[in-house]
């Protein structure tokens, strides 16, 4: 790059060389930020054109500075990954604020603690697809990052960012966590249980839940920017997820950002991993399931506000008692539900 010549007395001052260009805002590739499954669901829902405009504007291949700062202040992060059998799971990592860090706008480092009985323990390696959801329940803020693991050191994961975008505050219930120290937790915790169906305790937890997280996957072509793993938040009033029997439960799908990351993944791979949290005692309930998207409008009766349903067929249930060492403030339901709650 040429530089401006030095000036003589009375001449115009030299112009400084421009700084390095900042990353382009929005999506900077010709290919769409969505894969074939996401596009198929967007098309069936009649929103594909809007989704493309929103995706190109809002999805980036780097993290904005505010996202990098946001991740660094969290006490926990939700991760979506894939085990050795190809099954997606949603899990949690926790630590003191700063355990998630960002050396640069295209790199995220996640250290912290994997919780007891984590179904993805030992599954991370260079090349693993990872979906990350930073969610701050007290403020209802959330940001997403999806990418590929490039380095594993002890429990710390370094991720190359493939997609980064924000989500609105819709459907997030506000509650504030306080960490509790339990030095004897390993000795006093009940052992985890694995079953092929929901027992009474598991059914009761799902039926009273107001929040869950869901991990899904697409195909894993490394050369496709829209492929990989994803993890998303779902919220509603207690009872919004309906258990039909020990092997089946149904959840409403409410209007969101029109990207259909979760349903788009399910359209190409029906496997899902769900995580329910018992906010009263810290139990975690992991469910591996196959999902069916239900478009029949008559099936929506009894699910106010739902635009579709997702029916989950249970493959495996893992209950981890007392695994999450937080106590939570009283829940404040999302504004979308306050009128319903008062009725």
C-alpha cells in the first residue's frame, strides 16, 4: 500500500494510512446462512424471503464486541454437541465469570466445569461441532454462537466461530442464580439413573417445567457454513410441554426469529437432545429423543399461541440429581405469559 509523501511547510498534512478493515456486518458469503432443512421449513411456514433478509442482516461469521463481553460475564453457558453415536445432547458448563473468553472475534474459549453425569463428557475433540447459547436469565438476554472445536486442553474447549447472532428476549423466564458450595456433594448426591422411558418423577418434572433447552444437528459438511450443531431455548408457562405417556411428550412451537434453526435441523435429522432443569433442587433431566414436526392445525387446539407442535419419542433418559449447584430467585414469567397467568 502506498503512503502519502511528507509535506513541506504550509502544505496539507499527511493523511494517515487507514486502519485494518473491520469485519463486514451481516452475512458476507454468497451462499445463504441456512441449510436445506432450514430453508424447507421456512418455505412451508411461508417466511423464506423474510428469513433470508433477516439472516443475511443478523447472522455473522464473527462475534460482535458486545457478544464477546456478554459471554465473558456469564456464570454458565448452554452447549449442544454430538456424542460418539451421533446423538445430540444439550448440556451446561459453569464457572466464575470469565470462564468463557474470546481471544478474538472469531474464537471462543470455554473452560469452567463440566457438571456430573454430563452426557457429552469425553465426546469433545478437534473437529467436533458445537452449538453455544449464552443466556442471562435475570436480564433475559441471549446470544448464540455455533462453530467447530479446534483445540481441547483438559476440559477447556477452543471453538472457531462459524455463525454468531443474537436472539430476542421472548419467552425467557427471569430468575437469578446464586451459586452454593457443596464440598461433600460427590459423597451425598444420589447416583444418576439411565432408563429408556420416563418414570413418574421425570414426567412430573417435565409437566411443571417452564423452560427447556434443545440440541439438534444437521449434516456435518465442513465446507458448508450453515452446517453443524445447534442449541436453543424454549419457554412457556408450566404445563406447556404435555406428557402423553412414558415414551412421548409434545411441545408447542411459538413464533420466533423465522430462522427455524431447530426445526430445520430436525427436518434433516430427527434426533434431539433436551435438557430440563429442576430449579428447586438442581436436578438435571437429559432426554434423547426422535422428533416429529406436527403441522396439522387441528392438533394445535389446547396449545394457545402455538404455530406448530413437536412430538418427541423418547430413546433415553438420564437423570442427574442435584448436579447444578445454584439456588434461584422466585421466577418472573416472560411478559408474553403475564396476561395468561392472570386469567
